[in-house]
C-alpha cells in the first residue's frame, strides 16, 4: 500500500469517505463492513493511533451533542458513521508530510482556476501562520492581549495589517513568478499507472456494492 | 458550523452539491474576466488571508469563543461577490480536505450555506445600506459590519434547515439553538469585520473598492428585494404566526373581528380584494416599494444635512 502514489491514496480515502457517509441510516451491517475496512486502513497507513484518537475525541463531543436528542440507537449510528468517515480522511492526512499538500491539490478533479487558487492558498498558509504568530507575540510583549473586553481594536488592526502584508507579499510573488516564466498553468500531471487504476476501479466497485446494497438489503 | 460527513442525507447532499456547483461555475466565469490567471496569486493569497483570519478567535461568553466566517469581509475586500464566493469556497475545500473540518459529502451543503449564502447575504445587505448612505466609502465599515453580522445568523439558520431536512435533528430543536448562539457570534463577526475595514480605510484606503454610483450600486439588491416581495410571498405559510397562535390558544382571536374600532387598510391581510394570488404578490411589491421609498427619502434628508 505504501508504495502507491499519493494520488491513489487520496482517491481511495475520498472514495471510502463518500461510501461510508452515504450508507443508509441504521443499516448496521454495511456500517460494520466499513468499520472493519477503516481498521485495515489505519494499519496499512501506519497511523499513530494515539494521535488519531486525540483528534477524534474533539469531534465526538461536538457530534454527540448534535445527535443525542435522536435517541440512543439512531444517535449511535449517526455518530459512528461520521467517525468512520473521519478515520478514513484523518488517517490519510496523518500519513502524509505537510509539504505534499500542494501535490494533493493538484490531483483533485476540479476546474483549473479553482485548483490554481487552492494551490496558492495552501502554499502560503504556512507563511501567514508564521506572520500571525509573530504578530501575536509582539502584541503580548506590548501588553495588548490582556483579558479586556473582546471588542478590541487590537484584533482588528492585527488582521488589517496582516491583509496589507499579505497583499504586498502577493504582489512580490506575482512579479517573481512571471519573471520566471509562469503562464498561469500547471505542468501536466502524472497519471495513474495501470495497476493503480485497476485497484481504484476494484475499490470503487466494492464501495458501490456495499453502499447501494445498504438501501436494498436490511 | 461545518457540517460533517454522515450528517447530510443523500437527496440533500445531491441537491446542494448541484446547486453549489452551478453557482461556483458562474463565479468562475465571472472571476475569469476580472481576475484571470495573472492575478491568481493575489486571489490565492487573499484566500489564505481569510483562512488565517478565521484562526483568530474572540471570546463570546461562558467560556465559548467564535471566529470570523469571513463572507462579509471577503466581499468588502475583493469588491465583488463572485470572487468572494470563490475565496470562501476555496477555504471550505481546504478545511474539508486538509483539516477534516467539514465533510466531503457535505461540501455542497457547506459551500451553499457558508460560501454562497453568507457572501450573498452580506453583500446584498451591505450594498443596500451603502447605497442608502449615499454610496460614500466612509460608511463601508458600518454597512459591511451590519451585513456580516446578519449574514452569520442567516447562515446558521440555513445550516439548521439543512440538518432538519436531512432528518438529523428536529427543526424545533435545532433552529432555536443554532440561532441563539450565532446571534452573539454574528455580533462579534460584525464588529471585527467593521473594525478591520475601518483600520484599512484609515491606513490604506486605496486597497478598498472605490466610490459606488448610488443607483448602479443598489440596482441588484433592489431587484432581489422585489423578487422576494413579489414572488416568494406567494409561497408564504397560511398557518397562524406566533401571536395568532397564542391568541387562538388563549381564546382572544375573535376579539378583532368583534371590535367596532377596526380601521380598514387598503391591503388588509396582505391582499387586494378580487385579485387573488396576483393581489398578494402586488401587495408585497407595493409594501416593499413604500418601505424603500421612505428609507430612501430619510437617507437623502440625513445626507443633505450632513453634507
């Protein structure tokens, strides 16, 4: 599994998430199959279970509050189905290094302008995060982040100056990219190998059978 | 407010997905003429900025906190709703794919509520207010702040309706609980949006969209308002409203009919006698026209005094 391309792993996790999310409510057999698959998925991707549970525990609280008035059985199903979806996606995200996020974006079946926007946003997120940390630190050093009322001009001016910095950076990057010959298009992307395509189609077939089957067989 | 996977039923996921896809396609067509590939970096970085701004939490009460949704802010900064829709949609896709915040199958619903709904509501409201204020740029922070605040409440209601339609929660439970908490988050959103724009107006006014022609600026909101008043009013519920329902339960509903001091109004019960459904639509249109006229005249008087 691990030697498969990032693109295949992304497509498989998306397929499994969609398949699980669309299982008919209270069809426990289909959900049970997906629970087994999710355990295999975690093992195959060698995800750190402790880290995975830490992320999931935050979601359990929120989702639980939302569905509990539905009664224990229905709420249990909804909660479990949602958590299995999260296990598929979070396991995939935990198994890849952060610098490959750009490649993930490029692999998505989306219109080119949207993909371009996504790519640049992801690429600069880390840089903006560092800017925010710097601004937060400097605000704290100046004693501006106290426990005063939340209607603070500091927050607004911080975000405002972040926008100014962002635009200035964007203008510099834009010029630099055009000087290096960027035409607004990505180079052609790698396509899936035959073996990978067979696996993807096989999983697509299985997911379709399990999910559609949940509507016909109780 | 992000709906997770498994919380949106198949019909709702499909219909919201198709609807969002359609609006997104129009947004891409519209932005290609204004932005194109040359400014992809600028739009990308503005999107990243909105994402980053969402990370800054503000406390509400009782240990809970809220953060920016950014629909109103994106619209005000980019100067057109199509780019703002694209911007918020990108944020939502990143959150769903890279942070598992919001579901893949619920992406259509999330884009429809938090992307398209939030941006459109904030845009229409802020442009209408700005036009009432005479299109002056100095009123942009207050107009956008009010628009952003109300859009958060509207978005939370849309989100609650989607959950109710999906059979996850009963409308009577989910709508008041979502509206209650988002009322406060909306106020926070409005203040932060307005303050950011006030700061930018003071420091770098050139970054904000220019002065608007009053009539051009209000044309689109006016069309929407009249469509709502004229067409959507036809589908209004015939059931009694809150007060009528209470009156019925407590047995004082017939007091009005029995009273001798009732003044007859031209459009009593939002109808024009003898015109049936068309009369209802016309009453809605005329009502909206009168309200708009009064607001416009007041705004002109206030503006002339301040000028």
